[in-house]
């Protein structure tokens, strides 16, 4: 080999080496360039100082020690807390927190390559978050506070305090959004149900018959909203709302449990109204579709229970929220159509620490004809494999205590006129046809 040839050969090797090194550098997944934006979009709302998460993921130094745990949690889709089954039913939601397959693969690749930091210059600007007690619905028109803290003892039986407060409403209004914010004792709150107690009604909850769709407007004058661990606000889409009348008082029914430390508990409720004189086309109903009885034997892993609700008019289903206690495993909601055909609308794994409300996207919310039966299917796990299970040797039946069980689907919906139902159904079909032709 001549000197000239050798020089060309060496230069070629150097060029290939440079290209390969550049390609590897370009292909490398780093925290600052690839992972930090994902954490900002999906994780830091909880994983930052002075919030509910056990650790902060705001910086590389804070995140690096948790790299393997982060990978495990996102691969199992345990975090972020979004438990809808990805291959079943409706997949479009207004409040979807989940990671894409590509985002999960990015995090896994980062961890597998040693969790490198990368160039600090690639780090995105810190995301600014509102205070954890900030209103997600905007500034409410009415704010209702408990007058004093409720004290939950370090150890003791569950508590169900009933507290009725007069918010001083002087006129009838339609509600556009509702939010409950736990200001103290978040871990001690299992759920809160608020009700509207109209003038002259001496009962706490208005004497409503829960689940009786024939009394929709009567029930509408009673139920206000429901909060459970990890649930966000109720925001009604344009043209839909909930009605509250002048002089109505608000009852708070709380389910509280001990966590090993004596803790004060308090919450605040905010109501945001539509403008005065605004009349929504639809009044939103919320209720539970649940099992009337539950019997779970010791050590059983897949105990099923069922609930049913008949829809007497054409219906637009707005949201689906599984609700169980510590042995809850999974829940599905299906539609049984008047023709006898069945369709699974949604399925979700259940996590006791996150009572997630899955709000269907406007163009994907199920449209159900009159005579449809909504069928909720719940599964419970009473084995040692369920990490929330305190006693797999216990016989478990229905009850309100956390150590008892229940099974239901909280749903929100509104009835539609026959004309609106036909028009929206036709529009959906036309859009699907156009999409399939592209």
C-alpha cells in the first residue's frame, strides 16, 4: 500500500468514525433533551416540592436516583395514574394523562443506557405550576368552606360526618363547573359527596331515590357532585350544566379514615356559574351504576359483581369513574342495546389511591339510543397479591367502611331529544366514513 493510499484509507476510517460517533450522539437519549419534557408534561404536576407525590422530579439530580423505579412504573402504566385499557372501547378523553408508547420507549431507553444527563443547555425552561390548592375551574362565583377542621384520630373506625352549610344563594343559576379541593388531610379522605338541600327540605340529602331515572329532575335538585382520591373538577361542556336554586343549602357527606397520625381535615367547594340568563340545552345527571351485594371469600382473586341502569331516552354519556375500596381490581362499562347487541364502552384497572374520572372527548362520547341498558362489571381481588389488601383471610361483604367493599361506576350523562340524537349520530357516521376514505 502506497503512502498516498494509506493516507486516504486512514482518512476514510476517520470519516466513518466521525459519522458513527455523531450518529450515536444523535441517537442517544438524555435527560435534558428527551426525558425532562416528558416529566414536565405528565409528572411534575404531582412530583414537585410540597405536593402529594413522595419525591420531586424537577431536576436531573432529583430524578436520577429514581430512574429504575420510573421505568418500572411507566412500563406497567401505573404512572401517570391513567388506567384505561388501551385496546378496549373508547380511547379519546378530554383529560387523558397517559404516556404514548413512544414516550414510554424513550424513558426505558434512557434508563437502559445508564440514565445520562446530557447537555445542560438542552434542559427546557422550568414549567410554572399553580399552587396545589389553586382552582382549576377559574375563580369560582361561590366558595363554601367547612367552618372548622374535622379531626381524624390516628387509629379508629371510619367516619362519615354530615355537614350542611348555607352558601347564601339569592338567585337561581346554572352551574358550569364544580371543584372540591382538600385543603388539609388529603390522605384521610376517601370520598366526599355533596348534595343540594332545597328550602323547606329537612333531610340532609333531599330524600332522593338514588338511581331512579324517572325522577331525573328531582334527583338533579339533590345531587351536586362527588369527589374521590385523586379526582379533578367536574366541568360541563358548553350547552350542559347543573341547576341550583336560590336558598339552597349544600350538604357535605365525607368518608374519612385513619392513617396512623392524628390529622385535621378540611375542604373547600367552588361553584362556577354560567352567565345570568344563560339556559343550557341539557341538564347533566350523575349517579352510580353498582352492585346491590358483594360477597368475597378469603383468597379469591377475581370476584365479579354487576350493576344495571336502563336509559329511558336517547343519551350522551359524558364520563365513567370506577369506584371500589381496597380490594377493587378492575371495572368495565358496557352498553346492551335494544337490539340485544352489546358493546364494551370502557374498561379500567382500579387503583385505590386514584379514583380517576375518565371524561370522554366531545366527538367520542358514547351516543346511546333509548332503551339501552348500561351494565357495570366489577372485579375484586382478596389475595395477598393485592398490595392494598390488609387481610386476605377475611370474608368481605358490602359496606361503607374502607375495610368493607363496594362496586359501582359513577357516570355522568344527559338525555337528548330524538332529533338531536339522530342528527349527531348521522354526523358521527359521516365523519367516520370520510376518515376511512382518506
